[in-house]
């Protein structure tokens, strides 16, 4: 299985670091987020990666070169002209991903999620997409039926919501990790700048998108300076 790391974002919440660096090179206990997540996924047997770049793209390329790509095969999906968000970024990288099941992960997520169990759940249940989720505090929640099918989304701060079910739904926070079947490329826009969540909100009406609950494990969204300190406490 290949993995794509979303590393093109501006990282505005991580200022002032991201005024001069990409968020992928933020350091937690002496290791960059990019290095940590390559090593994390490599430990589960993933040896081929796609990394999208935009903000200080050359710094990421130079860092990977200096580390000999950490002994794995890496394809760069260059979004230097325009950051395409998660959906557009995935479409741009299609040529690297369209032949087999693949994993996608935000580079600023640190977690101890067991990827082998995550993949096994996906294989057994055969959805188009499986999303890693957990029961934790978040202003935005995904909504799932009892059978773990995605049926909605809501912003707890604004009250905005999208719901495609009349059944009782459970709120869970998205962990920034997906396992996706390549058929998704036939069911989403072919270009442009858009969020993958927008696509999921459309696809959940007719396609099976499941949630894999890994509540109780470690997970830090290293998007703010204070979350770096939390990550350094949990990830040695």
C-alpha cells in the first residue's frame, strides 16, 4: 500500500514557525513531523510515498534529499503554483495512486493508530473509504450510524451541519487519516481547489464510507505552538 502525506498547507496556526518554514518540518523532540510520519508508516511496511508540497516546497525537497528519502521511494506532487486543498491535492497526485488501495495522512498528525488493524477493517468491510476517527474534543464532528457508515458532519461552533440520515447518529472527530480505494477518482472533480470532505459529503449519500474508531489511543494535531508541547510529552 502506498501512502500520501498532505504537506502542502500554509500552516497558519503554527506561526511564527511557518513564516519561514513548511509545517512538515516543525520539530517534535528533535525530529520533524515529516520524518516521524515516514518512520511511523514505514514501521507498518509502507515503503512508497507521495508527498504534496507548496509552502516552502524546496525546503521539503532538500530535507528529503539530505536524508536519502529515509530509505523509501518518494514521489513529489508539486503544487507550487497554487495550493489545492485536500481534494484538489489528491486529484493532482492521481497518477501515483490510481492503481491500488492507498492511505492518506495529514503530515501534522501524530498518532499511535495501528495501521495494520485499520487496513484489516477496511479490507473486511469493503467500503470506498475508511476514515480514522475517535471520541475526543473537537469543534467539528463527523456523524456515523450504528453500522459505522458516515452520514453527516457538523460544526459545533457555528451550528452548520450536513445530515443524510434520519437515524440516530454518533459524533466522532476525524483523525486526519484515510484509507481509500482508487475508484474514488471516478467519483470526484477532475481538477480545481476543494476539500476532500466536500466530496465525502456527496459520496456518503450513495457510497459506503466507514469510520474506524481508535478512541483511547494517542493523537495530536500539531497545528499550534501549544500542541507541539503536548506532542513532545506523548511522542518521544
